[in-house]
């Protein structure tokens, strides 16, 4: 007998993009949108919010054997909205409110009725801010770049 999988949710790649942006959203970005919502759903906490540690792993040169680099503090939360949708939030650092809001917006994004609001008011501006920060950093690094070259001395 063949097991059948239902694909009722959004594609995994889209969900990964959303969770990544929510993890990188600034606390004021999350709070501003939450405070501006005309009607807020009832939220039930399923886990946390809580603070813990995760092991950060690294690789020499990107391809070497993995090694434990150290630990990083993270906050996480899992919520269920009154619609039954479950959202998860994981953020670096010890910010419980930020983890809770990230979980709420993850669940709201899964709801077709709220997806456009979350995309346009939160995820779009967050992605723009991250791209701008990356561009500025690249320009700063490029400004300090030094090109080394060797001149031929004329000897064979």
C-alpha cells in the first residue's frame, strides 16, 4: 500500500525564505507591524518563548572536516493561532518578544488572508534592508581592496 502525502501548505523553499527573513527581522520591524494590525488573532503559546544554546559548526575553507566552533544563544517560540495554524520562530540572541513575534508572523504568513500583509509590510522591507546592508558592506570591503601584481624584471 502506497502512502500518500498531502501538500496543503506552501512550498518548502518559500517557507524557508519566510522563516529566514523573520529570523533576521529587527525587533522594531516586528513590533511596528504587530502594533499596527487592526485585528490581532488569538495566540496560544505551544512552546516558550525560551532561551537556549545551539552549537555552531564550521569548516576550514568551506570544504574541510566540520568542527565545533562554539555556542550561540538563541530564542525560540512556537504558537498556534485561533485558526489552528502553527508558527515557529527562532532568532539569534536572548530576545523572547522577538522570537514570539517571529512565530506569530510565520503562522500569519501561512494564512492566505494575512499573507499579503506579511509579505508587503514586513518581509519585503526586511529583505530590502538586508540587501542594502550587504551592498554597503561590499562597498566598504571593495574600498579597502589592494591588488598585488608582479612585474617582470626583464631577465630570462
